C-alpha cells in the first residue's frame, strides 16, 4: 500500500499518514527502495501493520504434535472439523 501510494505521486509524508506508519519509517522505506546498486529480483514488498488492539484474541491448541492457532471466537464446529483434519494427518 505504501509503495502504491508513492507510485501514484503522493509524497512520502502523505503515504506514511495514509498507511498508518511513522514518517521516519516511511522515509527509511522510501530511501531503501530508491537506493542505487544491483537491481533486486523483485521490488520491495511492505506489510500492513495492525495495532495490537485490533487483533482478535487467539488460542493455541496442540493436536498430534501440531500447534493450531485460531481466533478465540472461532465457531466450535469449525474448530472441531479442524482438529479432526489435523488428527487425520499422517
């Protein structure tokens, strides 16, 4: 999203504000993407940052040596199906 905003002609400050990142981070990303040198095989990719307060609580369950992490409010039937699938793995 940040890189897309820059390619659309937005300033780094505007792209940072619309992406929800600090200006200093945005300027660092912009510099890194513009540095001269050997071209990278693919352009840099950026992840969307999500504040911890917006992340749903999760639970962890270990089944047959596999750790499953799901949202705490996952439907119990869906969780039961998931556990059955994991139990059936070789």
